[in-house]
C-alpha cells in the first residue's frame, strides 16, 4: 500500500494551525476588550473578570501547544516515519479536540460580548435616567416661583 499524502497532510496541518491561531487571537482580543469594558463600568465584578481572563489564557495556551505538537507529530510521522494510519487517527482525534476547545473559547467570547453589551446598555439607561431626574428636579426648583410672581406686601 503506497501513500503519497505527505505534502497534502502538511499543508492541511498548516492550514488548520493558521485557522486555529487566528480564531484564538480573535477570541483573546474580544475577551480582553469585553472584560476591559465590563471592568470600566462595573468595577465590583473584578474577581469574575480575572477568572474569565485566566481561563481564556489557559485554554489559549493549551490549544496552541496542542496544535503545534500535533503539527510537528504529523509532519514527523508522515515525512520521516511514513506511519499513515496512526497519523490519520491522531489527526482525527486532535481536530475533534481542537474543535471542541475552539467552540468553548468562542462561547466564552460570545458570553463576554453579551455581558459587555448588557453592562454598557444598562449603564447608558441608568445614566440617561439620572440626567432626566436631574433635569426634572432642576426645572422644578429653578427659577423659584416667588421670583416670578411679585409679592404684594
């Protein structure tokens, strides 16, 4: 049985690596920006934000390490050892594992974005209500009515 997949497998490995790294970078940027937005508005949630950032960073490190190790293993196995069957099993297992990790990271990013949007929206509503209340109280108390109507003494 003669297999000549070595070039295609390395290309597929590199493409998968690039796609995963791009997704990971985008997710990290989204999570960090979302956490910064949330922290600037809701400063009491700093503990939760730190936990989310730490979890995302750990997942990112794990994903990147797994992808790099798998690409190296696949390239070495295909090019040097030519163990094609083992390589296919490794590729399938790793692609599934990386896909699951990437899905989890994207879910975390979506949650952070939703929370950030809700926090910003809530903050803007509270701010507009405060301004409205201040303007109402200002218009009620100023100018005082006794300045407007002359008093006859």
